C-alpha cells in the first residue's frame, strides 16, 4: 500500500492540511514547516496522486499536442520539448499527428477527444482563419507554428521573414552572388514557405540585388527527396547557384546530396543554409549551417499559455508571442571562391518579443552562433 498524506503528517508531526498545503505549493506555509514536511516526504518516498489532484479540479491532467508529421525530426524534437514543459506543470501530453491532411486538422481542432484532454496545442498546415473562428469546442487551444491567423486563440510563432533575411544576409556577407531558394509554395501568402521566400526577396533587395526568380524552385513536400529533386531540376535548367537557402534542413540535406552526385563541393562551389537545426544537421559529413528556432522557448510559451487559460485567466486579446532564433554557422557555408575571408556580418542583434498577454517575454531576432571543428560523419 502506498504512502498517504496521513503517513507524512504523522512522520512530520503536523496536520494533514499542512501536508496538503506543502504538496500543492500553497502560500502561507513557513519555511521551517515546509522543510519539515518535505523531509518527511523524502524519507517516506511519498508521491502525490496527480490524477486525483486533477480530477478534483474537474481536469484529466492531459493535454494534446498535434503536429503534421512525427517523422519530421523538427516536430519530433519539438514534441519532446512540449512534454518536458508540460511535466513541469504536472501535465501529461498526448501526441498525435495530422499527416498534413486538412480533414484531420479540422477534426483535431473541433472535437479531438474532448472528453479526455484539457486543452490542445496544434501546429496546423491547411486550416484557415474561418475554420478556427467557427470552432465550437470550448477547451483552450494554442496555435503553434509559423502561420499567421486572425483568430481568437493564443499563437506562438517565430518571425519567418526576419529569420530568412538573416540566412540570406549570411550568404551575402560571404560574397555569394546567385542565391537560390528551395521549397517555395504559392498557394497561401501566410504560410511559412511564402514568408521565408519573402524574406529571401527582401534581403536581396536590401542589398541592392534584383531577386532572380529563376533560382526559386517549388517542392511538393519538405523531405530529403524533395530537396534532391529541386536541386537537380535547378541544375538541369543550367542555373547553377553559388548558394542555396532551403526551406528546412531536410530539403537542404537532399540538395547537398544532389550537389555531391553532380561533382560539386559544399561549400566551395555551393554554400547551403537550412532551417530548423534538427539534430542530424550537426552530424553529416558536411555539417549544416542553419536557422535554429528556440524549440524550448516555443514549447514553454505554448504550455504556459495553455495552463494559464486552464487556470481561468482570461485576457481581452489573444496572445501573440514570437520566440527567438539564431543562425548557427557550420561547415556548409564558407567564403565565395576567390575570397579569403568574408565581410563582417551585418547583424541586427536580439529584438524584444512582439507579444501581448501575460506570457513572459522571450527575445527574438538573430543571435549568431558558430560551431567549430569537424563533426562525426553520419
């Protein structure tokens, strides 16, 4: 039989109510009394019944996290960060994936196991503002990802345009002239691919360069095969770039594979920058320079926001939080041929978060990091 509150109270020589106050971290318990109860808890190995605690509050203690594709390392890593963040609030996370299907996203957002979960963190691809405005489900919803919605829900999203500009600026500072963009989509202006393409254009224009649209290649998906095919299509058109900015790390890795197969060297012939900073980007035969979103901050802001909503805190306006990111420089980028060193990078530095509501502010903007030394080959 497990250790009870009564057992702890007897060991500490206090009332059951005092033990309950300590376990639930209620105020107005003196430091001496708290230490006394905690010592008894440690000695007896008492573990609170989290399920009972949540049920007393009319909760299940479970939140859901739905992503487009768990096979994508970025979402798998983000799921781990969400689980860690939720554990700090004594919540369990139910992870699901929508397979990038609109009907699945609608189902999840409207009625996903509402009898089981207390709230939902959702990273959608195809949902539109009107889908969310008409949502009937009353459980709290936090939107994750880089899309922009005009809907009455908290949203956590990095600044894709600024992050893309940081990547392109790095390539320009290395003297690169023909910078391609792989992974464009033209269907919706507020989707991340469009926002990153917009950042590519804006930074080139800011540098006095006319964007060469023949160096932009659309992809059907966002995996390695898509990146390899996009790079091959560009080379087959006779449009060899001297740099590539890819929508994500997987596309960048696929592109690097094609470049190698065609006898081109990264970064001597073509420099490559990805986006996401997945673990694999650090361990290839050529490690990948990439934009690294702060996954821990994304998860923490999302979970904190959801938990605060569950606690009954109601704000007049939904929160809009922009977690930080940084450029991580690795082996896939280097000076253009004929240049011994690059120009001093034109950095903007951290920019305060653009945020409403009571979630603690995070810093955003480019923070440049450099990793040196070879990484183990994959």
